[in-house]
C-alpha cells in the first residue's frame, strides 16, 4: 500500500470535464439537491422539484445542524451559508446507491468552487438499512467508501496531499483526487450530535481544514467543538485526537474504537 500516491495528470474538480460516472445505473440513482434562496431544488441543473422524501430528510438534517446545541460549527457554517449539496439514495453500500453517489459527489466537486462560504460539504443520506448498532453502521460505512474507491480508482489518482493508508496519521478518504474528512451519522450513534434517523455520510473537503490550520484558526475551532460536545453530553468523543497523531479514519463512524482497531478499508490490490 502506498503511503502517498503520485499526483494525477489533471484535477477533475478543476478541469470541468464530463462526469465520468454517467452510467445508466448512476443516472437512475442520482438524487442531487441544493438549498438556494430558502428553497430546496433538485437535479443536476437545480431546476427540478425534489421528491417528498428527499425534502423531508433534508429539512430534518438541516434542523439538526442548526439546533443551537449542535457542536460542529463548521457544519453550521456550511448549512447557514449555503455551502452544501444534498443527496439521498436507497441502500447504504448498495450498488445502485454507489453509482448514484459517485455521480453526484463528482458533480459536487465540479460545483464546489462556486459555493458560498469557507466551509462546503456534500451530505449523502440513505433510506436503508435500518441501523441497529454502531458496529453495523461502521461496517457499512467502510463498505460504501471501499465501493466508491473501487469505481473511482481506474479514473483518478489518490489525492497526493494525504495518505491512502488508513493507519497513517495523515490518512484521508479520496475521491476524484480530492480528499475528504467523512462524518457518519445514524440512529444508533452513542454521540448525540451523530444521532440522525437515516444513515448519513457527510463528505467534508479536507482542504478547508488545511486552510484553517495555515491561518492558525483550526485549534480554536476544535476547542469550540469539544467545549460544545462536553456541555451537551458531559464528555468528548474518545476518538478525537490532535491532527497528525492518529488516523482520522478512527473518527469516521463515530463509534469509540480501541487502540488496536483495524480499519477495514484498503487501496491494496489483491495479489
């Protein structure tokens, strides 16, 4: 497994090429939406009316994040300033959902440079399965990321700014040569701010956190989040660690993991 991948020949999110994930299955499973001028709109050109389920889940997610007690100030900023896009799919880690999610996540990366605010994110929610435990969700989260990687790997290199080794302290998930910090939410989460009725993956662009570090603002944001978590739940997430000391992969699902936890994700091809 490579620690740092070679840079790609081009950056898909900048070059604005045609979406390489436009398969028939992807088009059928795509479900892309945005909240613009206080109205939810859907479709690639954001001119369609969203289906009722997507609208219901979007409004529920928005209400969660905008609750005054919600701890993640970065997420609040993205929601308040419109720097996010939203997608809803059927089965977490299912083939149809993977196809639609890959298409929509790539489209988000094309659109992202034009979004307002310093925080931008793509929120992917799923109707199924019903999540009963943190172990179940963690397994499905990594299965979904593995499938996304497998459809993306023939087309794009790993982001050269991060490691592709989930045990490396500088690991971040990469798609279309852009790295992300992924946050999972689901109804069985032990952390209150990770508890949401539908299984959800939030794809936060890794680069925006790097900009905060360069500006000397990341540590302060981290302090605010931890203070809010402690006030709400009486403790902070056991997996929270200072950047560079442990892999962020330990934080993705939200489940407290032991020191000997092994991430089920891999970019290593079978021999």
